[in-house]
C-alpha cells in the first residue's frame, strides 16, 4: 500500500468554503512514507502540477493536514486533465485525527505550556509544530501568494515534514479506528454540504430587514418616552467670572473673558483669577442597547434584581418577561429585533452579507465541540430562530429549495430520551425504552416527578437532562430551589436506574476524568454533575453523524444544505422527496442498530419549499 504525505500552496483564496478565487496551485510537496523521499513540483515547470496530480492519483492513501477541508477539494477543482484518476486515494486528515485524539486540547496546552498562549487549543499545523518541537517559521504569514517563490516551496516542504511527524505521533496514541473512519466520512459529507450551500431568498430578506428596521425606529421613539433623557453634568465649565473694582465680569470662556477685561481697560491677566460659574449639563438620551442603562432605569422604577452576571444585574429575555411591565416588554422586543437584525443584515457575518450566487455557505467544524458535536460559524446556521419564536417563521422562510426542487427536512424523534433509555437499559432491562416505544414517556415522567401536566413533564425532563439547576427546575411549578430539588429527588426515587447510571458516570469521571462515548471515543468530562448531559449529547451527535454517512453512501440525486444537531435539510426533485425522506429516517434507524443503541430509534420528515415548512 503506497502512502504519501502531501501539502499544497496556492494563490490567496477569497472564500475557503467555496474556494472562490482559487486560480492556481503554485507548488505541491510529496513525501513517500516508505522511503522518506521528498519530491516537490511547482508551476514554474511545464506540466509540473499535473505530474504531481498523477503521483497523488496513483497512491493508495494520501495524508495531509486539513486535507479534506482544503487540499483535496482544491486539487480536484484544479485537475483539468483528470490526472488524479477515477479511483481516488483514501484521504487521511491529520487535523481530524488530532481532534479525535485530543478533543480538549486547550486544557492540555494550558497545563503543559508547549505553545504560545494565542495558540492554546489550536489544531493548526503551526501549533502542532510547536508541540512536537518542529516549529514552522512565519514565512507563510508574510508571503506574496500571487506567485511562486523558492521560499514558498521550502515552506510547503516544511509543512509536509510537520504533518508526517504529527501523523506518527497520533498513531502512537492508538486512535479508535471506527471513530476515525466515521469522522473522516462525515467530514467529507460536511465539506460537500458547505461547498453546496443553502439557497437564500435575498429579496425577501431585504423586505424583512426593512420591516424590522421600521419597527426598531418605532420602539426607539416609544422607549424615549418611557425613559426620558437624563440631564447630566459634565466637567466642562459653563463659564468664568472674576470680580474687579466691585464689578463682576463673566464670559463662557477665559478667552472671551480676557476680551471683556481688555474692553474695560483692565489687565487680561485677571482672567487667571476667574472662578467657574458651574459646569455645563448635557441631555443624554436613553440607550436601549445598553444593559447597564436598562438595569439602572428599571431599578429606579422599583425593580429589585435577583440574578447577576458578575456584579451586574442580569438583563435577558427571562428577566424582562418576568418584570412584565410595558417598559420591560418594549425593551424585550427592541433587544430581540436588534438580535434578529444582527443575524439578518447588520452583524459581521449577517446572512445577507454572506450570499454567493444566491446561496449561503456557512462554515461547519465537524469536531468543533469536545462532545463530538459540530459547531457552526460565518454565519452560524445552527442558530436560526425556531418557527415559533418571534420573527422565526419569517427567518426560516428565507432558506429555500433550489429552483425546480423541493426541500426535505428530516430529524430524529426524541433522540435525547432514546439515548438515555439505551444507557438505562443496563439497570432497568429496557423498561424506560419500552415506555418510549410503546407508551407515553412524558406521562410516565410526569407521574414519576409528581407534576401536574404533561407539558410540565416535557419541560422538566429536558431541563434536567441538559443540566438545569434546582431553581430553574423549581420555576416550572412556580417555585424555587427547594421545589426543584424535591422534583428531581422524587423523579430519581421513582426511576432508580437513573440514579444508578449517574453514580456510574460520577465514579468514572472521578477515577478517569473521561466518559466513554457511544462509539468508543473518550470524552473529557470537566464536571461530574454535567457528565450525563455530555454523554447523551455526544451519543446523539454520533448517531446523526452515522446516519448522514449512511445516507451519503445510499442516496443520490440530492443536495445537502444543513446538518444541525438532530436534523438535516436537503433538496431533491419533488417526485423523489418521499423516497429520500423515508431513506434518511431508515438511516437513523440503521445508525442505532449499527451503534448498538438499546432503544430503537426513529425519525420523521417533512417536505416543503423552505425551512419554515420542513421543520
């Protein structure tokens, strides 16, 4: 089996997600892992890059750092002659390997101090060079990427040596092969999704932005009436006065005072003896975007804060709702509109500013969280407001199917509780899982916790599972910490398997500092009390990753647009929507079977024209 380590250098890229602006590959360096021989190719030699492509295409395995995210798709885009071949090599990405082996790298870096503080937690090749004692120089930070240079070539070769050293280091850690394969397959699918992008209705977005801006102006006017401007004294003198010969001479400034003294035939130096007549005052309008001003005005109106962020009173949606006055509700709406406009039109990565050829290509880090969940950025398509949230429906309508296609949204049904049931089966012989599949789990939880309604039960179980404190849980029944603690204790007494699971997790965290994920990955557990949530969150992520990989292998004729927590959004021809929707649900079920989830998994799908209609 022929394994090679590669790195490429290109011209400057305008957009990493779409490779917009990629015009040329300046050089490629290739290391044969068997012989240790390094060969470099560059654009200065006719056919040099195509020759490198042929060498790469003939290999069985290529190893690179961020090779799935950049090097491989860049080479595919620039391979006009098909030199990479019809049977491409398997791509190993050392960045993905490193994230699997070191999911909580920042903590390790702060302990070992192997890297400069600004690189703590970074999986960049430069950071790994520091950790391995093979430091990369700073050449790439000042390079003129428009043309090839010998220094660029040497920089490329150095990257290959660091990548090879990292690859060998990671293999000494005996990484879990099934985890590695899943994460590589998933990363490939996500790379395709990011490059595909999500169609976005910019015309409708402009109308929504205009509507929100108009409402913001109305609220600003309303808030200025509710919170009139304050008169604030400044440090600037209002004027100057000096008494001479029983006469008082005044002027707004000392310069003008000197002129008056001169006109009166007096010495101008007398102005130096002048006293201030007071300080100027200015009118300061209320700033509805300032949490400090909001809390100060509300306290003046009689509000007594009971929650703090550091030393400052907490000002958030829950607090403003709880105050429940015309002023607090107007503030709540204003802050919400500010948030919506930030995401839509005014923020650094606002949706409207991130559209390329009618699509948004949000970045996804397939191993962004140490639990194994993805993180989303530039823009964050993992935080589109829910349809039921204010202006949520209007926001989701902006994300559409391509012209002539329909959108299919598929998600896992109750995945958090099914995962919990799977872990509980070690103690309850599948009783909790049976209730989920055959009965009504929320009614069962309601009875176990002694709650009045099924809705209270749903709030309770998800808040508890996601680590909510006693006070927050107590608020479900209009109480506080004592009531919340009582609800949790009663629930644990009625379902003893839960306490047994929690005790087992606590013991594991205390003795090993990690918990074992659904597919065998080791997950750093920072706090024992939140480890159950971490375990279930990781398991759900692994299941959805497995489902997406299975779907990518089994399906065709679709475009994937989003993968967010327990749901996906993809488009296809209308006459295939039912088939592909059912297939994804089947992939969720298959993922559970292949991962030995003790509680049967299920899912559902919706078909529509936009994200509002499909979730």
